[in-house]
C-alpha cells in the first residue's frame, strides 16, 4: 500500500527531528554537558534535551531550519511557557533541586553547518 504524500512528509519530519535532536545532544556532549534526557515527556509538554553542567540544569529546544533567525523565531512564547512548565516538573523530582540553577537554550541545526548553540535564549 503506497503512502500518501502528506503521510510521507510527516514521517520525514519526524525522522529529521530525531536526527537533529541526537546531533544536538552529541554537540552538547562534546562541549562538556552531561546529557540526562532526550525527548523528555511530561503531562505539560516535551523537552527536547535535558543536560547538566555542574549545578546548572539546561533545558534545550532543538530546531532544524535554514537560518539562525528562523530557528529563534520558531520558538514561540507558548512553546517557551510549555518548556518552562515541563522543566519545573522535572526539577521538582530532582533530589538536589535546591542546589540547581536552570537555563533555557536553543540549538540550531542548520544545513551543511555545525550546530549553533544559543545559551540562555529565553
């Protein structure tokens, strides 16, 4: 049975999203971050990557776009609210919660280029 064009596009977008998230995680790992979770789901939303560096918990949104400005623009205010709410749930479950600082980053996956990391993006 042949797939419809729309279904094929969705499958390709899903695959591209997974590959982008793993590429971003590897990139962050080589920058010295410890990757704690990829695609962490909560009842309030999903966090693409949760990483840690010392006492800093970093919640990362990964976007694959053609340009850096498109990546920044793609993380809407409502997406930021969802990520913050999901991160609050994650943080509340950590035994060293009181010792952790938190930060929200974006990693841009751009065609033919190294990933671009935007620390403290929102």
